[in-house]
């Protein structure tokens, strides 16, 4: 089935401008145009867009994504490069996830802290809630 740029925009949650930019940057080399010169996206193109958004979401640059697409088009002779690219991206993603886990821990601590202060006041908070005190020490280190 063929989809117009407007249909793809709605379906994928991307602007038509973004789709045109991706095409201009060589990220959508498989998209065909009809007799009137309008883009006609296939289901396969939607799969490529999903992969592009996935890789962007992991922090891969558009340049890196373009490199992957170029390697894909070159064929099986680039399988090892593509594999290494995904392995490297996985390492970066794991590092990013570890950072996000630390940020989540800090946010959770702040939520618990403010809930405690709102419910019972700040005075005596560390004696009253040793679990919160331990979380503070784990995140910020011991304080005098």
C-alpha cells in the first residue's frame, strides 16, 4: 500500500518537514515518487522510519544513521560494520540508561523528601524517616 507524506506524518507522529529533511539527508533512499512527483511511502519505508526514530532515540546522530543506511545499501559486505555499529550503540545506550537510573533515584528521593516534609514538617525528618536519610546519604554522601 502507498501512503502520502501527510498520512505518514500522522501515522508516525513526524512532521512533513521532518520527513522531507530525512529524505534530503539521504535517510529515505527507498521512497518512490509517483507520476506527479509526490512521495509515495510503502510499508517498508515506514519500517525504515521506525528504525530511524529508534536509533535517534538511542542518541545516534543522523550522520551515523545515514552511514548505516549506506552500508545496508552496499549489501552483505558491510555486515560486520553494521554489527559493530549496533554493538557500539548498545554500549552507549547502556551508559545512558545508567545515568538515567541515577537521575531517577535522585528524583524519587526528592519526591519522597517533599512528601514527608508536606505531611509532617521538616523538623526531625531524619530521625523520623531513617530510610529517607539513608537514601540521601547514598545519593549525596554523608553530611554533617
